[in-house]
């Protein structure tokens, strides 16, 4: 396909604020969808396809999220599809909608993700499933998600000499970024001492360095570029690439929920590790590179994990993320502002919504609509995260 031949337009974006509201996830999704439709100037009756990110914690309506949101908005005859890829669910849903548009089956589509989360860390769904590695890691090892986050942090310390102050500095930066974000759950500045003095959760990570679980929602309206030109005129923000790649065997860095890595005894490791490959596939599809980025929304489940992503998306070489942070290159005035939204540090996890929320944030910056957190002159941005069981997720957008 020729350059630009896989572009779709972002006509509208919308969000429901993150928090612990304790209400039905459908309420959040409908609010975000209506905001996105209003932003796009598109009537709900004109939507031809609805892609929903599933939420497995909210009963059967969560498993059939696209139909659930469509019914709540009012049956309009649209085609629907629901996607589950854990934390990558939002981009998997977005990719489904994009494929429908690029195939010429529809002109305009709505993508929605919303979640209501229980108190505490995310846990497996109920039931006895001894052949399910996600169930087993809780039952056999007691390994909640922060256990893995701490292992990744220890890896940075052992391999690259990262310090706990480096991890704390990521929290300080993201808290500052999210301070004026009206959709963020946590809007408070923190000092290094605040982070240092918060309780240890999983050594070396402290409470302020691990994201919470939240309720929230996000939605986007996508269309063909031709539809966007005829409907809204001007030059809309475009999605230049979507990457949903999986690991290549052998995967030699542990990924949740696995207990061990693949063996490289009989097969050499791939040229790129899993996380590196997620961004690389997006760059290749877009015909762009990390040098083109003005901002990036990355998956900061923990502060240490954000540092890994600097390297995975090519902002620096392996082992250089701490220097990039210390030099101020990932905040305003730097070469690429990372998590100008405040990231999951300020939002928390609303699993089906968070990858869509990243797309909303980048869109606002590319339009110049991000308010006090605006990245000046932003023309190109990337989102990246991953879901359990090897789900990659990255989107590149540009003006």
C-alpha cells in the first residue's frame, strides 16, 4: 500500500474523567461517546460501525461492549465488534474499526472503551482454572501485578545502574504534567521526598510509583480521509499507523503473566525484543521514526517501566533512559514530551479505555487543544502499551 494509503482521520475524541465513581461502566462509555460525536460534528445515526473494548470484570454486557454501548446510545443498525486484549483492548478495537474503513466497508466509525474497577489491584476473574497462567501466578506465586513491575525495576537497576531517585523523578514529572488535566484522577504535585517517603509496595517501588485502578472511559470517531474532507473540511489529524504485533520466539524478557522466559538454548533471540518490535512495526508502517516525534503517551504502570519505554520507542539507546530523563528531554522544552497527560500515574488503569485515552491525548496536542499542558508545535505523536499474553499496542498520529 502506498504511503498514506493506510491513513484514517480522527474526526472526534471524548473522555469521561477517571476516578472511583462506582457506577455502571456503560454510563462512562456513553458520556465519552457523546463527547466524541459532538467533537466530530457527527450524528449518532450516521455511525456505521461501533468497536468496543471489552471489560471482563463487568459481566456479560462487558463482554459484548460494542453492542452494549450501541443499545445504550439507541439502536441505529450499525455493525458492531467487541475486542479483548487486556490493556491493549482499546487499540485492538481501534484497529478493527480502521480495517473496516480501509476496506471500504464503512466511512465513519465509533470506538469506545470503558471500565469500572474493583478496589485494590487487578485480579483474575473468579473460578478454578489450573491451566490458566494468569490464574496460576496469583494462586501459586501470589504474584500481583506490582510484583512484575518491581522485577522490571530491579532489571533496570542491575543492567543499567538506575537508582530509586530516577524512578521517583518520573513520578514528579508526570504529576507536574497532569496537574491541569481535567480528565485526570490525581492532580497534585509531588516532590522527590514525597515519593521517597511513601510506603514500599514491591521493593524497590513505592506507593506513589505504581498506578492505581480507576473507572473511566474514552472514545474516538474515525473516518476515511475523503469523508473527513467532505464532512469537516480542513486537514484532520490522521492515524498513520497501528501496531498490534505479538512477540517473536524466543521471548527472553519475562512478560506478565508468565513465570519464565522462553529458552534461547536452541534458537537465538530475535533481532528485536517484544516491546521494541511494537514501536518498530508502527514506524515502518508510517514511514516515520522516533526523530519525528514531538510527544509520546507511554504505558507507565510503574515509574521504572516508563524508562524502559524511552528505549523501546527509540528515544535513546538501551541504558540511556535515566540520562534522557535527567537532562529534561522528556518534559516540556525537551526533544519529545513523554506522558504530557500525566500518564497512568495521574489516571490509573481503566483497562479497555486507556489505549483509546492515549489517542485522545495525542489528538488534542496535534490540534493545539491541550490547554496548559500543550506541547508547542506538536505535529506527530505516538502511543504505546501492551496487554497480557503478548498483545502489542501502538498508534502513530500526525497532522
